[in-house]
C-alpha cells in the first residue's frame, strides 16, 4: 500500500517510517513541516529507498495537502503531525490550536475530497488513521485504567487540542462516512526522542553534570511504551483495524517519574561511569511542578490485543536499557540539537 505519513520527521512518525521501509513492502510519503522538533536525520537510514519520498509542507496548507494526495494517491493517511510538548503548550497554546485542531481540519477536508474521488477497491481500502494520546482522558486516581470508553477530560492546552482533533476525526467518520481510525497511546520513549522530553533530557543533563530537574515530588505515574512497539501497533491498526473504531495502545509499564529518572541514572552508572566516581543519581534535584500536572495515566490495551493480536515486546527494563545505550552511541545527533534548538531549557512555568 501507499502510506501518507504526516509528521514523519518527528519522533513517532520517523520510527513508523523506518519500520515500514525496513519491515514491509509499503511505499511511504513523509509530509513534514520540519518545525523545531523535526529533523530528517531521523529517517536518514531509509532515505535512499525507492519506496520513500519526502515533501516539506504544513498540514494547515490545505491546497498543498490536496495536491500531494492527488499526486501520491495513498491508501492510508497516518496523521502524526502535531505540536506535542505539554510545557510548550502552557507557554504558547496558539501554535497547538493552529496545528492540532486547524491542521487536522484541513487534512480531513482534503482527505474527504480525495476519498470521494476514489472508486471501487481503492475507495474500499482507504483509511484515515489519527494518532493521539492518552492525555485526552485527563488524570486517573490511584486505581483504574483508561479504556476506549473513558470520557474525555483534557487538562492542558496540549491535551485539549488533541481531544479537539480526536473529536473532529470522529465527526468526519460519523457525518461523512470517512473510514477513520483513532489510536490513543501512552508515553513513548526510545531512539531519536527530542531532548526536551523526560528520558532524553535526563541523559543529556546527567552527562553534562547538571541538575536532573524532577518536577514536584516526582510521584506522577505514566505508562511507558517503547516507540518501536507503538509503531507495530499503528501498522496493525491501519492494516487490520475496523473503521470507526478507536484503539488504546499502552506498554503495561506504570512508573513514577522519579523511578524513571533513577533507572536512567543506574544504567548510566554502568555504561558511562562518572570520572570522579559517585552516581548520576546524586544530581537529582526537585523543581517547581508543571502547572496542572496530571497525576496518573494508565492504559487498558486489551482491545487491540484481542482484536488485532498486538502486544508490546519490550518491558520497561529492556526498553530503557536500549534507549540509554542509543543516546550514548549517538551523541552527535542530540548534541547538535541541544546546542542549536535549546532543547534542554525549562519551559511551561506559566510565568
């Protein structure tokens, strides 16, 4: 099939593209604006493939999107283009409204027109797959899991914008019959993660000898999902999922933020011992919490397992080991980004 990937130079999008080129026969068009968080180095390993193509573009540019759909003629649109960092959404929510809501609307408009022009088998196999987050469900207490029936209760500008885009996609399915799919995933981690996010940020700051900034008490709980497990789930959904259906994707790995930071430090202690001795955990420091910080997220992924046979392959322990080792082996990739894009700077204090 031909897969049109929006946001394919970002963290999850690039992992999906590498997976599709390396492990399938699908053709891929990577459509990405190349914002601060997007870089083509994430897909460099597959860029020479005759089944890969890149176009720089903004999903808010409906005319360009329509032209690209007409030219590439995809069977699948996988929509990953989004502003995604909660801290940045606190400081500047407008960009999140523009990209995540208006951009999704423009993409849906172009997709609907393209789909209406298809016929026969091409129309029957077309899917619009929107990739979203578990943050749209809000914050859990000490018990319970998010299911596909959990009411939406977004708490940050980021999660509100993703909830809005989810609702638009669902509405285009109900109102216009567009064959849509929605997936809501838990916290991803792995190679090529932009260094402003928790795990790579801790690695970067640890190696620099800086304080490891843990928000609040570090007792917020997240379900951690290795990115390569996630993209296998995405492929299962757009290849075999039922149109109109949503699927939660989680790693079955609930950890407090402080536990994650301590795990990173322990691996660094083994793989890159500090020259002066001691542990990287000695650098942990507690800083002002994020405004409105959700306490706990946890995913019930039983639907995607029962209906599509997907389960994660990586435990948190195996995934975090691979992740830290990758960042140690690929310092040239993230050091340039940190230096040029100030990826390690604190944001989201709502000052």
